[in-house]
């Protein structure tokens, strides 16, 4: 899942000409179907604000959720100084950091919940060292990962503890997509023709998605388990944040002049998710549930139309960031009567089949 927040319809003419295989597309999504907003019963979903650890905080958010419902996120002490938090059964506790004077941000927890990745920074007085990619193993150890020479961010991790992210060789250098093995060995995934690149999501098969800059445009990119890349086409928000184990990826793109949330099938065909103009796609689950944001509202869809998720009590807006196999969704809410951004869990009475 994952440092910015930031998260179509397939070209009908191309589909008609090529007879593109859509057998892996989500049920109910047709290339010519108009967007359906607020489809389904929002009352089926409950938005719960997660309890914060004791202390005085200026902001908080949930970043990722594992298949057992364990959540990782953060609280902000002041400015942009973050402390990593883990929620188990809704009860918060701080994750290990080297010292209390450092900040750390977790970006993703793997499906089994035994490993988390993110980044840390060592601060001494007014001096800050480069941001370093980090990996937590439970019950509580933390290690920094190798970089290409300067700094780095770890964005996602799978059950085999293979992580992906970004690193730079120098402080003024371009970002490069990278992958870390379970043992911590770093591999540079950067395509030779790209200006910069970022790896953002990895599935259980070792397939990786992210973005690369080619000739001044940001393209979605997919690497197979052997690091061979495929171009997904021009995307928005510099985000292709997630890929599930069926090979479906999610992001945002423009087709027929409309910017909206999209998914890519395993053969890289792009299809609309029906979330409307201006929507962005942020994650996809192993159970093929898609989530994202449109304006101030979080949304989800699986087999039927798009459902607008309820806003947490008192909040004015919601952001859905990650979803687990069961279909539980985490993110944050803000605005309205809330005095600060808060972590949120969306759930229903039963799990996705």
C-alpha cells in the first residue's frame, strides 16, 4: 500500500477490433457501461474510527491491513514526525523504532501479518540523515534495507517477505524502482529507457507494479517475477499501487477523455471500474474487491455496482487505502467536526467469498 495518497472504460474500438480477452475482468464491468455511483446498500458497511494510542497527536491514518485484520498506520507527533502504530483487534500499540527521536512510517503489512515495510529517518538536532527503507519482522525487530547509495522507501511486501519500493543513488539523483529479497538483497528494476521509476505493489507470485517516466509521460509498469517489464500505458497520479494474485492491477488513467479508476487484467488490458469521472483506484484484494476515492468519498466494488462507503461519524471526507482478502478496508477520514485526520476501518457482517 504504499508514501503519497494520494489513487475507465476500455477503448471500445480496440475491443471490437482485437476481441480482447476480458475473462479476467471483474464481474459486472462492461467496456461500454456508464459509471454507476452509490450502487448497492451503503448500510451494509460500517465505518469505525480506530482508537489511538495514549498521547497527544496532530494526525493519524491506517495504511494497510492483513488477512487476519491486523492494521498498521501512524500517528503524527508534530509537523511530519510520524510514529508507527499496529492495531490488533482494534487495540493500538507502537511499533519498534530505533529511538524515540526518530520518525518511521509503515506503508504495508503482508498477508500473514509477520512483516511490515516502510521508511525511517534518523534525526539529531537540526540534522537529518537520508530516509531509509525499513522492514519490521514480528514479534518486534526492525532492520533498514539496502539502498542504491543514498535513500529509499519500501512500499509493499508479500508473504515470502519480498519487498518493493524506490531508491536513489545520490541526493540529487532520479528515483529507481527496486526489489528486496527476503534476505535483503536489492535488485534494480529501473527500465533503461526511463527517466525515473517506482515499484509500488507486489503480489504472492512476485509480480510487481509501479510507474516509470518515459519521454515526459508517466506510464504504468508491470514486472514479472523474473523482472521482465511490460508497459501498461499512460496513467495519472503517478500511481499503480497494487496487484493481486490473479494478476489484476489497479490505478487511474484517461480513456475517451475521462479520468477515472481502472484495472488491468493479467494480459494488461485496461478496463473501467465504473467509479465515475475523477475517481482514483487505490487497491485490489485477493478476493477481487476494488477500492478507491472519488472526490470526498471512498468507494468499493466487487461483483456488482460501485458502492459509496459511509463516512465515519462526524467526518467530512474519507480515503480508502487498502483492502484484505476478507474485504475489510482501511484508510482515513477528516474534515467535518473531526479535529484531526483519523484512521478508519470499513467492514460488513461477512467476509467476501
